[in-house]
């Protein structure tokens, strides 16, 4: 196996991998966790940033709420899903589709026409 790695590394112009390393090099966990802190939660639970936003619609399951949120976002509306309490393990609970006050009428019009 070592001869194969040595020959393969010569072809690629690299030194052979040290004992205990793979031919890909050392893999650190930092690669896997990079950028995860900026990801938005699909359903915000008690988020103070959404405090003054207006409710456009309510849903009982996660999939339906996220589908409506994605449709409104595709149409250019700034919309989020929020809940007062964590959802159960099936993704059910009281989920509110909320928008900033200045976009409420546009969002309501879109929802009424998509029904």
C-alpha cells in the first residue's frame, strides 16, 4: 500500500503521506462546522427581532408553514415563521407566518390570490 501511495504522490508531484495519514491529508472538524452559526432557524421560537411584525396566517404543521414562507420569499416578501413554543417531534404546533408591518397588505393579497 505504501508503494502505491508513494507512486501516486510522485505522479501528482507531492510527497508521500506520513504514516497514519490518508492520501487526502489531515481532515479537521473545522471544515465541517464552518459557517453554521449564520444559518437561520426555519421556525423562530420567541425571537425578539420579530416582535413588531404582523401575522399574515397561522399553520399547524412545519412543512406547510415553510412552503408558504418559501412562496412569499420567492415573490419578494420579507417573511418568517415563528412560534411561541417549541414544536413537537412531528413538527406540529402553532406556527405564525409574520411579515414587517409595511409588507402586510402585499403579503395578505398574495396569500388570498394563491388560495
